[in-house]
C-alpha cells in the first residue's frame, strides 16, 4: 500500500498548500498605495504614490515601498516575520521610550492601505506614524496603538529606531532631516503628545497572524485525517492456518484419485 499512502499524503499536502494560499493571499497582497508627510518646514504635504492599480509591497525598491520598509509599516501590518525575510536592514524596536528632549521636530506620516477598516468619514483605511528624523542617535518612528489592520489590531506598535537609509529617503523627498540632535542624558523619558496614546509595547510584543495559525491547524488536521484513513483501509495480514493431519491425496491426470496397489501376498 505504499502507493496509496503516497497519494493520500500528497493530497493532504496539496490541500494544506491551497489553504495557505487562500488565507495568506488576502493579507500579503495588500500594501500601501500612498503616503503623505506633514510637519515643520514643509509648505505643503509631501505625497508619494504608486501607479493606479498597483501597491507598494515589501522589498520592491520603489520610493513608496522603500519608505514603508524603513518606517516598519510591513512589520506593523504583518508581523516581524515579513520584515525578517524581505529586509535584513530594518528598523529595530526600542526597549524604552526615548526622552522627549532628544526627539526633535515631529512629522506625521499617513499611509493609505486598501483593505483595512477605514475610520469614519474616510474612503480607505489609513495607518499613521510619527517620524523624528533628527532624534539623538538616529531617526525614530512611533506607531500609535489602537489602530486597526486587516481585521485585527496592528501586529506591532510603539517605538522603532530607524536606519540611516530612512534619513537618506526623507532627504530625497524634501523632508529637512538635517543632523541628529545631541543626546540629553538628564532629560526624563516621556511619550510625545498624541491622540490617546497607549504605553509603548514590550519588546517582542508581536502577535502571530490569525491566518498563520489557521493554516497550521488546517494542515495538521488534513495530514492526521489522511493518515487515519490509510491505516483504517490498509489490508490486515493473513493469519496462519493450522496444518491438518489428513494425508494428501494425489490425483491422476484424469482427475480421479490414484490408489496404491495392494501388497503382494507370498
């Protein structure tokens, strides 16, 4: 029965892959279509868009995708596993909120992300972050808690330390990044003013996407079901039959039993 077992295993694997694609595609296929930056020194908002009908996705390399990569948008939406695969040089989580005196000017970055729940009065869902390009030690990004992603809260919120690539991107876009401020050790750590901000999340406070849990559970259930079906339908080994003491008789070619000749009498 190895052939049947292989067929059942292949069927289970194929079904698991189909479930994975069906569940993962709605989430992974959604990216941002536009970003808007406002703040001091900008006469008008800086807007970055993609071509109609397309979306900025992790690792694509265009201006909007690069900005989203460097501000941690895809980590916020999909969790850290996405960023680990697509972008080795990514923002890192800050263990404690930075001191307010070390942050410098604040810019508001708003992403338009089709597919997430829009706020009242908005046509498309949006994710808002605060940028501090001149923060001591390098640029800092703050993602406000309480925002909704794809049918669930954001996968990660709070403080991130940006890379020098973020500073270069902002400079090309016309945002006055300038030189980072010197550190202020005596300043007390605080969270900047924001609409009802919650405490910054603890390190590693990233939930596992619901579709990933459902995919794993479905794959395990299908595999167990296929294996159980194979075990139930596998033919049982034949039992040994007891030997009989009845002497075997031989048959003549005509089909009649052959009789031994009588013993000759002297």
